[in-house]
C-alpha cells in the first residue's frame, strides 16, 4: 500500500526544494516547489506502488522550475515611456523594406525554410522536423526560396547565400 501523500511531502520536501533552488534560482524556488507538489498531488493516485517516488518528484521539480524560469524570461520589462515606432528587432536588414516585402511574399514553406536556415542557422534536418517533411524537402524549399528572392528582389546578389 502506498503511503499517504502528506508523508511523501514531509519525507521529500527538502530534496525537492534543493532541486528547485538549483534550477529556478532562489527567487523562483518557492513557487516551483509549490507547483511541484500541486502537480504531484494530482498525479499521485495513478503512480504505481513500485515507482521511485523521489526520482518522480525530482523530475516534476526540474520541469516546473524550468517552466517558471522560462515564464519569467517572457514577462515584459517595465519601461518609463513606450517607443513611438515599432521595433525593427528580428527584421532581416530592417533598413531595406523591399527585401522584407520580398521575403514576405514567398510561399509559407519557402519563407520558413529560408528564415530557419539563413537567419536562425538551423540545419536542414531540424527544419524538416519543424516543417514536418523530409530533409530533402526542407533543402529544396530553402533553395527555391533563395532562387525566388534572387529573381524578385532587385538588390539580391547573383550568387551566394543572403546574410
């Protein structure tokens, strides 16, 4: 028979807190600890009796800590005054609206393959996983996208990959 969940918390709470502090940092550790045990409480009835409870809790703690750390990185930073114009961060060669328009007119798969390969530097195998096709199809989509850019964008170099 499994021990009551309260006993599991009492026995393993310090270990879980140490993991949360190591992964989420001191500021997020308490939240990660709470999230870990809330999640564990929901799943505990389905946990097999033969399961390694501490390993299970540590795995949950690690994932919850990573989730909280990622969420904190997505939170907006307060600023005194909002900018008047949209940011051009992430825009390839923001000073050239014709290039941005040409990239925007590519078919979806070509645009994505060009962005993932030439802007993010991903290999074709990873692009294939993201787009849900073969490596050859990802390579072809990137090559076709570059060919279309060279054909439709007046400032494109005749040879070589865009930078």
